[in-house]
């Protein structure tokens, strides 16, 4: 089945630790996105990538980093500089030039 | 800049009653508009979208939405609510800039017996 997978489903971070969230898609989509979801705030764009080896900051990129070495993969690293990382993180992808984004199941990040 | 306003963070309806979830947008160019649904601890699923053409759009699970340019609205409706419709609903707008979506803050729909 084609789709977007995110792992792990739950992730725990200790103070000062960097953690990486995985996002993989087998839809052959060009563009990929990372969103953060907090209660009552909707989804906010962290980073997006329209092509391999290129990515742009979204609205809330501080404290996060990404890479796009392969078309199907777009991992997100939550660095120790992100002081409030507890949230639900959603990855999405789309065909370049098409407006519809398709979402993965999400990763919930919690701080110990 | 584009923005989305969803009126009502919580809406409660009885099973069998009309569902109306409100969405207003702001955009300086013709928008593409979306409704997504999210069940607890899951990702977002596309319900329906408006790009061009017919302003009344039908989606999955019996939902539909009407694009009204004069009112800058894209309200979501369903004639008869079902218990399985209980979820959070997000309206989103895209003005074609790198396919970036701007989301509203969401409306949680509760369906009671």
C-alpha cells in the first residue's frame, strides 16, 4: 500500500537531548512538509522541501532541523534549542504543483 | 498573507441533526480551500477540497462545502450527524505558494444521542 509512515508513534526526550523523527513516503511525491500541532492552535509549518537536497523554513523553524537526501525521506530533528518540544508532529507530502497534502499518522513527542 | 478563521472551537449536535462547521478565509488571490478531519491521535484525512469550477463540493462520509467568494466562506455541512462523525475538523487555505497550507485552529465536533 502507498502511504506515509512516521516513526516512532511516541518519543520521549530528555533535557538537552536531540531527537529525530522519521517520515517516509512511497507515493513518489516531490514535496514534503513537517507540521507541529498544539491543542487549540491548529497546525503550524516547521519546514518544507519541494525537491531533494533543498528545503525552506516554515513559520516556526527555530529549534528544528531537517534534511532531504532522498526523495522518499524527510527526517526532522528536534534540537536542545527547542525549549518547548512537547507536541504532536505531523508529516505530509504532495505532488509538485498539486495543492493537496496527504498526512502521516503523526509522532507524539513528550519531554521527560 | 492568507489566514483562516474557524468560528467555534467546539460544536455539539444530536445524532441525526444538521452539522454546520464554519470557516472564513482571507486571501489576496483566488484560494484553494480544504477541509480535513482528524480522529484522536491520528493524522489528518482529506474530506474535500475546492480548487476551481463548481462552488458546491461533495466529499467523503456525506460531507459537503460551498465556496462563497462574496462572503469569503467555505462552511462544511452534513445533513444528518452520525456518532462516527465525532472528531476534530480543520479548514485550510492554499494560495499556490509552494503548496503551503495555512490551517484554522480547528473545531471539535461532538455528537450526542
